[in-house]
C-alpha cells in the first residue's frame, strides 16, 4: 500500500481501539450510564469489547511501527 494509505488505516485502527476502551471504561463502568447489552451477560460482553478494542489499537500501533521502519 501507499504510505499515506497505511498511515490512514493505522491511525483509524488506533483511534477506534482507543475510543472503544474509553467508552467502555468511562461510560459503562465508571459513569454507569448504560450497558452494552442488557442482562446477565453484560459484563462479559463489555470485557470482550474492551479486549477487541485493545486488539485493534495494538494492531494499528504495530503496523505503524513497521511502516515507519520500512524505507520509502
């Protein structure tokens, strides 16, 4: 891919991942405004969402590190 496309994808992955973590931790757990899903499985689903968000962030970060090390 082109460097600009790589940077866009990597930035989007990191931004979506960070937003997912912040949303789940702040809105769902600290402020308790709402749950991701109703019912007894809400906490498990929210943990899975946090883990998926962290995974997106890490994938974007690792891709960006590799892209910056690659010569143009």
